């Protein structure tokens, strides 16, 4: 066999894949085994219907109706999952099984940090909940982790449907799992060094790389300053952005002289420059050291602070036709990594949008900012805040 040359086509991002299966016991009757297979499909359909990426692409969900009774079936399902690129695994046991013969044998095919969920009912003639806790203990013995979702579905019948609360908790876990897996191998771009010497701004390059698989691309702020001086941005787009802000905010932008006018426009240009740099590097987020020598040190030439840029990156409730890209002011790399998993727009969630304060309130889908006035939105946008939102 000859080595295969890969095509030089542009790289296409691959969505995380969720795999669903169930364990069983070979001594159990035929109807109970059929019920277990039906539960697998029921859970997989719920995930396939409800879990989407940040740009609303359906997350691939695969399932196997091969019930894992022992090592042989564990190998079969594991190989099926690996062939389909499964990176997060859900088990929905409805009966007792044997941990080492089933779950542990299947998980041995996957990296130790593979997100693994066990969702089960809480009763029934052969309750899977007992097996679930037994598996948890077995996995804990070798330092592994399992997320347990003890929920409810009918004790009898061939086609039980899990409760709404059980489904909600499973979907919630699925978003966390695909976020964790989807961010591996991605990067954030950080301009400048630590802000004010704060511990929260330390680079944390190695821990973030080791724990999350996220790389921090560090760029010197001189590059951004030079690109601003060279006007390395689309001047027509800058004018469009400024016109959009003027139309949206009206007279609420307080600029008292030509110097403030120039600095404000330069801050918008900084947004366009950093956006393009992040796109070039295929980055999922960024950071910016906006204190000290950049904007305040009179020994140099103070440049615009990044607050407006930060707000434009972190919000998509408005009509400006750009996608959100998380960015932290003052180079808070540790905080940026935290937002990668706990705050939007990193987290891949449903279409509801949440403002970070009660005055913003709950909005609908993108562009539905009619529930609150533009003045309120702008007052938040120009402050040292960032918008928490679910996509």
C-alpha cells in the first residue's frame, strides 16, 4: 500500500460529534432489551433536535442499538463511534450491567478526558440508576470522571420518553461537552503584556494549553499601533461602522472636540484591525492590554482605549453585521479562558439571548433589540463591561 497524499484544499472546521449507546445484561428478557434500544434512539433524537453550534449548525449525533453486554459489544460500539469521529459519549442505561465488562471496556478506546455522561431513570424493575452509581465508583477508582444525570422516564412500556427536566439537563451537559471538545486546538490572540501586574492577567500559557487545549497567540502591541498608523483597515467600512453608531445612538456619543473625535474613530479602526487579525489566525477570542503605556503613559503617545472595541466584539444583539468574538480588555487571559466554558459567546447554546444586567433584560434572537432602547444598549456598550449572552 502506498502512502496517501492529502489534498491542499482549505481546511474545513469539523463539528464535535456526540455518540449515544446503552448497556444491558444478556440474562434480561427480550422486551426489556428492545425497550433499552428504544431509549437509546429517544435520547439521541432529543440531542439531535436541540443541540446546535454557535452558528446554528446541528451538532452531529450518532447512536448504536448494539446493547453493550460485555467486552465484545463494547469493542463494536467503540469502533463505530471512533469511525464517526465521536468525541463526547452518552450512556442511557435502563437495566443493571457489569461496569468493567461494559463501560470501562468501551471507554478504554477513548482519551481519558473524553466527556462522558450517564443519564438514567430513577426506578423501574431493573433500575439503571444502580448500575450508574456502580460505574461512577469504578471510574473514580482510576481517577476518571463521569457526569451523572439521574432523571425520570416511565418504568414500563416499550417506548418511554424522558421527562422535560431530564432532557434539559442532558442537553445542558451536551453543550458543555461540545464546547470543551470544540475549543481544543483553537487559539485566542492577546495583544500586550500583563495589565497592572495583576495575577488575573498572567499569561497562564502552559496551564491553559494543558487543561483546555487552547493556544494563546501573543502579539506585541507595537504591531497594532503600527497598523493603526498605516491605516491597515477598510476606510469605507470604518465610515459605515461610524454611521451605524451615529444612527443607532443618536446624540448619545459625547465627543467635545476634534481630538476626542479622532480617538473615537481610531478606536473603531482598532476593532476592524483586530477583527481581521483574529480572522487571519482563525482565533476564537482575544485579549488586549488597554492600560498603562498604551493609553495613559504621557511619556509616549497615548492611544484610544479598547472599551468600544471590546463591546463590539462581545455583542451581537445589535444590527451591526458582524459575528461575536469574545475579547477581554486588560489582557485577562485567565478570565478569558474562564469565559471559554462558562460565558457567551464561547458557550454554544440555544437561541435565547441574555443581557448581563437586569436593565438589558431578556431579548429574542439576533437583531431583536426592540425590547430596550438604543440609549440603554449604548450606555452598556461604552462602559468597561462585556455582554454575557447565549447564542
